[in-house]
């Protein structure tokens, strides 16, 4: 709040900035999974999404950003085999329960998903 002000503008601007940072992250994930066109379409759809815009103004959109970056880093790590991407994915995976309590379920779902694949 010291950076943006001691009012509602300062309180909500952090959420708006995190929500805006989610759009390039979704583009990167779409580009990693398919191609540039899919990334642009996913980012455009997220940009006009009512739910994303509403949550970016009123609460914290950090869980979406962290999960999106986690999926993109994990996919790039699986595709390239470089350890740095797996390390980044692990860091983001560990951060996810800190920003969203419901993310604890990913510790069950992700191993089951890998067993299924």
C-alpha cells in the first residue's frame, strides 16, 4: 500500500497488475502447448473474460497466474528436458498453496495425472 497509496486504489491496484500479468502467461502457455495462434486466442479470450476481469478488480488473481506459470514451466521442462524448467515448476508448485488454500488438492491430482499418463 505504500507504493500505490493508502486508499482503495492502492488496495486493488496490486490485484489488477497481477491479473494483467496473467494474460501474457496464458499466451505463453498456449504457445507452448500448441502454437502462437492458440496463445493469442487464449490471451484474447482471457482479456474479455468477465470472471477474470471481475476477480482481478475485487480479489487476488495470483492463483491463476501461479498455476498458469507452473503448467507452462512443467510443459517446457518435459519438452526440452532441461532441469531449470523443472526447478521453476517445482518452486511454483510449492508456492501455489501459499496463495490459494484450495491448491492443496494439486498434491493429490498431479501424481495421479502422471500415473494415468
